[in-house]
């Protein structure tokens, strides 16, 4: 008799919207109208899929939409990092450089200490919201 192995994949429970990993995305939402109001349309448009996919990704406890979320999150990181050198004033340059440093420290720190991911990763969302808002207000967009 042939033995069959059943797929016993366990479905993860979803996080609640009140979980800080999910609710920290609320900090990102104001950056969209800020970008639109100050004329950085491309960054405002980029933020829409970033917020939606990241929220879904974290709500599912990092089990769904990994590739899509990673692509848009890395596009945002590339965009914000590439804008640092075009900072119109020295204080903006230093502030953006410090945001970049904080994001890198959290990213690499959490790579070495994954047990702190749920506690510290939401702060990357808050840093990103401040960084994107700063770029939306003071920087010239690349395209539109």
C-alpha cells in the first residue's frame, strides 16, 4: 500500500488593524496629499501601491504579496535615496541622510536580530513617512 503525504500547511492568522505593525502605515498616508500639494506627483503615485501592498503584506503576517511589496518598497527606497544628493539646503541633506542611516540600521539590525522585527520594523514606516514628506515638500520631481 502506498502512503500519501497530505499537505498540512497551516494558515497563519492575520494581524489586527490595531497591531502596530499594521497601524503604523497610517503615518504613511499623509505623505500622499503632501506630495500632490507640493507638486511631486510621481512620488505621491508611488506611495499608493507601497502603502496598500505593505499593509496587506504585514496584515497577513508577511505571508502574502512578498514580491510585489518588496519591488515597490525597494523602488521607494531607491527614489528617496537618489534624491538625497539633490537636497536644496544643507539641513535637508543632513536630515535625509540621517533618515537613510536610520533605515539602514534598522534593516541590517533586524537581519541580525529577527526576534525584534515585530517591535522595531514599524518605525521604518514612520521614518519613511517623514522622509517621503520631506522630499515631497522640498525636492523637484524627476519626471512629473
